[in-house]
C-alpha cells in the first residue's frame, strides 16, 4: 500500500438528523464511489454523523473566525477538492472559504449576492429583471420615509435572515412602525455584517413558489418547483409545500429565463440555490435567491416526487461536475407542518405511523418546548407529515388526513415579556447531543 491519503470533500455544518440525513447519506455514498474522504466541521459533539464522515472537527461554526481557522487547518494537512454547506447562517463564510481555497462554489460575488437581500435587489434591478420597489433602512424614520415613497402596502424584512423570520406585512404607517420593530429585533440575531438592518419593499400579490436548481460553470439547471402554503398576513410563515414532478412551471420559458439571468447577474458559478418567487401580474418576480438547498425538507419532497437525488447533485457541483437532473419518476409529494393556534408549552406529541400515502412523519420539538407564534416567536412547529400521490389534489387530501392524526397535548403560555429578546426558533439549530 502507498499510504497516500484520499482527497477531501469538506462539509460545514451537518444540521439536524431529521432534516439532513437524507442528504448526507447519498453524499457519503458518492464520496466513497469516487475515493474521497468526508470531513465535517460541526458546532456540537457529533452523534449520528459518525457513520458518514471520516473525520469530524468540533468548532463553533457560527463564529466566522473560528470556522475559518478550523477549515484552514484541514486545508493545511489535506487536499480539499470541494466544500459544501446548506445551513443559511453559515453560507456566506463557507462560500468565501470555497473561493479562498480555489474549489468550486458560488463565487465570492455569488455568495454575497445570495446572502444579502439588499444586494440581490439592487443587482437584479440594475440588470432589468422585474423587482419590487425597495429600500434598506436602519431606523424607523428611514423605514417610514421609504414606505411613503414606495407606497403601501409594503413588506418589512431583515436584511439577511431566512425561513420568513421577521417578515411582516404593513398596510399603513402605524403597522409599519410595529413591523419595523419586529424585523429589526429579528435582524439582531444575525452575527454577520448584515445585522441590525431592515429592508422595506413593495408588496407583490400572487402565488408563492420556490425553485431548487443546480449551477454548473454558470449554467442554471432547474430541478423542481415547490408550491408554497403560507400563514395569513401580516406574517408569512411557511406551513407546507407541494412538489409536482410534472409541474408545468418547469417548462415555463419566461420563468426559467428569469432565473437563469438572475443567477448570471449575481455571478453564481457552482452550487445549488433555492430561489423564492411570486407569480405576479407582472410575471415571475424573484423575492430572494438563497445560496443553498431549500429548507423545510423541500429537497426531500423533490426526491420523492422526481427521483432526482439532491445529495448526489450537490456532490457533483461541489467537485465541479455537471450533474444529471433527469427525473426518474413522476409523482406529487407534499409536507404539512403542525403548528398550534396559540402560544403554548408542548407536553407531548405523537405522529402517525400509517396513513394513506404517508412517506414520513416526525415530531419537531421536545416536550417542555415553548411554542410561540409571531411576533413573540417563529416556526412554532410541533411536527410534520409528508405524503405522496399521483396528483396534487389527492396529495393535499392525504396531507389533511395525516395531519389530523397527530396527537398533541399542550398547556397555555402567557404573553412574552415586552422586553424579551428575540431567540432563534427551537429546532432550527443542531442540538443533537
């Protein structure tokens, strides 16, 4: 034996097992087939990750300097040929490291353009792509003036958060003042350069969708479309998604052209992105482009509906290969999140093991977890169910049945203290111990 070490694919942050093991398993398989080792830099002591990674470095990945030092230490002793990250708070630093190491990635310009919503808006507007009117603000006075220029109603959002956290609809100035406080408080959680700033933008009507697509040498390759189901205004929390392998939007030349032009404008070179759009009266309008795979198990829905393996696609683009995104099956898959209708403490939750078309179901919070609705909290999810069917109508009906089978015990919670600091929702960060 030569004793030569394998080249390495570096992964920044694994995420929760229930959310990300379905990605990690095929990435591990693909790495072994190609003679690569997998090294994970993770924020907490690993558990389930051991079976998939050849080495795990425990470091605070939410501190950019600590993450960078840990990654450079790996690069100093091993040959790193690719780097991947799918956790929104880590995408910017991970993308900049990929550019520094000279491995395939979004590019420095691309990852900044995806992470910074204000930069996204400015770049796409300058390129002539349809965008809502917008302004970046740091004070309520600036926000009020911006809304007056743009015209009500408006949407107020943190500059660089995800999962609709801190996103609020405002119909008039009184609502704007409240909405600015909510968005500003949420923005303070971001440890990066975009904290404490808020975007005010024109409200655009129309159905919401997301598109997960791969990018190889700047070529945009759409994989699947998810139809989004959101809570009522003024908040835009996502309560479900539906992916149809035969969605006609995948053949909509205007939509695909808008997405391809947007990625080119932002300078995205390699990777997978999650683009969110409104199908507005003016045509498909990009709300944001995230430099990662979609959350909310949307890639799992995509795999279930289309047969496309997102983990394998991510592996390919991360090592500079053009992926195969040919669908292997034609079905419809959907997810429904269980959310309480009032603030409560979760005492117990039991999900169904059998239901028509049931693919997966899981609790999303531990007993004792406080579940608060906006603006006191976000993503107050106690469980999810995933179902599949041959058509969208049947899939939605199956989701109704499965969701009704979730058994829940809660106790009421009083209102949060007026000065209580914003906290990230339970279940978003990897807390496996």
